[in-house]
């Protein structure tokens, strides 16, 4: 088994502390869907692309496994969570890039078309 470096162990302790603080502030429900218990400490901006935000409390939320998977895999889903507004205050370029805001108008168009189709049927 691979042992952790002292630096990584310190980061892990800090993340555990932040997770506890977020839990106390927000309870045990997923911060996205509000329905499921939160089991994951989620990075809003992923640590693989923005390692500088790895231990920033503003970049962390508690979520259920389903929301975590959807959030990580779909920019459209990320935009629906409204977490862009939280992130843009701290890293505007990162928020714009990760939430793919240049495609947001396409999502709105698709949603309008889908709603119009329902009305017309």
C-alpha cells in the first residue's frame, strides 16, 4: 500500500476539517438536489485542472453520489446547479471555462424549444 506524503496528509486533515464545517453549516442533505444524504466532499472546480483551489472552502460542497457524478460529467447539469455564481466571485475565468458558459445560450434555446413542443401538443 502506498503511503501518503506529509504534505498530502496535511491536506487531507484540512479537507476533513472543512467537510465537518460544511456539514455543520448545511446539514447532511446533498447541497445540489437537497433530497439525498450527502456522502461526498465535492470540488466545484476539479482539483485536476485547478489544483490551487484544492483546499479552498468556497470550492467545496457536500453532495450525494448521483449529483457528484452528474456534476463531474455534464456542463449543462453544472449550469443548472447555480454554483457558477459561487465560483465566479473567486475565479471568474475558471468558472466560465468549467461551466462552459459560452454554450449556455444553446441550453436555453433547447429548453425553449422543448417547452414550446409541449405547449403545441
